[in-house]
């Protein structure tokens, strides 16, 4: 196998700049971009593989900052009771198809665990994106992460009254600052790179109001303090503006969804330096298919409210200067719509903003700046060769990998058709 791969004759999108760079060759050694220069490769060197991009766009691998790799269906109550072996097979399919679509890194914000992460590290699960996982989400009783059946909530198969909290594959129920602190420490002990809390109601949980805050200030503060003490951060599920404001004020780094944000709140979270991760793909997918896939009527009613606000939230956050990450939040069979996030955002945002979200901003969010989401010397060799220019036509990234001629992850070729 060649020791060096050289991408030549490419137009380079570095993950941030509005201008494509030309006249440069990108030299990859092992898993790293070692050199970007006009120096030509030696065509006679047997240790060098040359990929002629023929004026195609070379760009960083994409990052999806909001996935649930174990979410094998829309009925979360049923999913959390599924055998972990079944969920692992679903996750394998989801992860491999994500890489086919050009996502070389994903951040799981509820469910993925040390087992699947270790399988990836040891090569038992190959040809998949790099995974950052937060372990089980942390929820209050009756909150967005509490998917116990309402008519069996006290059944001993679901909850033990002598325990301080209930847990399943996806969530830990923890009430009170001390219980939250313990739950955070446990997820960090299990290798989580971040902590996910549920700070408002949600769509998929039928009994909690969508527009209400969850967790007290003391509970959220405990989660943030514990995560930061360990060198990590908190992501918070938030739909209403009140929950978004509270989360930012209490030190939450990553605000998921941010659907009902207003201008004042957007300006506040921009000032605080928090990131927002809108998830347009799941909203559109659930509106189209949620009913026939079993989403209950009460959740469909919530969904219509979310859909009405989502597009407006993108424009509000752009105007306020919020750092917006890129996430999709798709469940079950809907994960095939992952790439639609690009064109859905294009209804409200310029292409360069969307590309930055999926590259440099998401890399910043997960504390991987200068390593992921960029093309620069010393960065990890996650690279895509695109048929077409996504700066001009974002839809070339929205076709589930159809317009990707090359997909390289950590220097390993996953796809090459040129």
C-alpha cells in the first residue's frame, strides 16, 4: 500500500474560506495531512499514490453533531427495551451509511456507549465515522428522557423505588442536584466526551409540554460544574426560548434544536459563546413520515409547532451571530435523510454558513479545531472529492454521497471512483 497519497488538480475548500484555493497539492501520510504546497508529486515513486481531482472540489469530511446511533425506531419506549445486540446492529448500518454520505465524524448525544466506541477503536467495526459519544442523556422524572410507559411507571420491571435513579440504553433519570452530579460522574467514568441533559420538553416524549423548562438551575449548574471539572462540556436539549436562555446563562456549551428562539435570546447566547445545533432534517422527515411510522397524535401536534418555528430560528440566529453547528437527529429508518439537512438549511442560510457548520464550527464545538473539519497541514486526513462546487450548489452534498468521487477517513480510502 502506498505510504503517501497526493491529491492534485483540485479546487480546495478548506472548511472555512469563501474562496477555493487552486494550484496546490495535498500530501497525505498515514492519517495526517503532511503538506499543502505547489510541489509536484513524483509519478515514479512506488510509495506514492496520485489522485487527479480534475478540477473537482476537495473539502474536509463532514461532521454531524447530533445523532443517536442506537435509535432504531420512532417508538422510543420500545427501542429502550430492545436488546443491546439488536441496537448495535442498527448502529452499524447507520454509521456505515453515514460514512457513505461523507460524514467522517459524528457526535452522539444520547445512547452510544463505550462498547461501540471500543469496537470502532479496535477495528471490530470498520468503515464507519469517528464517534464522539455522550453516553446516556440525563433527564428528570417525567422529562424528555423518561420513556417509561405511563401506565406502568411503577412496575418493578421499569423502576425500582429503592434506587436513586432509573436508567436504560438512552437515558438516566436523576432528580436533585446530587443525583445529577452522580449521573454525570458515571457517564464520564464510562468514557463520555460530553454530557447531554434534557432542559425542556420534546416531540417524541408525549407527556411533557414542549414549551416548558425542565430541571432546576441547581441541577443544570451541577451538571455543568461536574463536566467542566473533568475537562468536558454539557449539551442541552432545548426548544423554548426560556430553556435556551437558562442553559446559556448556566454555562451549557451546546444548545440542541433552539427551535423557539427569539432575537433577544439569540443575542444572549452569542454573547455567552454558546453554540446552537439546529436539526432541520428530523423535523421535515417526521412531518412527512412520522404518522405512518407510529408517532402518536400528541407528538404530531407538537411537531407541527416545531416545524412552523424552525426556519425562522435559523435566520434569527444568523442575524444575531450565533455559532451554529450542524446536526440531524434522525431516528430509525429516517436516518437515510441525513444529507437533506443541507438543502433544508439553504432555504434560510447561505451555502458558506452551512458548510462552515458541518466543518469548522462543528470541529470547534467538539474541541477538535485544527484537527477535524479543515484542510490544513497537521490536520487529520478526512477528505472528500466532490463532483460540483458546494459553495455554489449545496445540493451536491444532499444526494447521500452520489456526488462524492472520493471519501477518505483518517487517511484510509473508503470510496474512490476516479
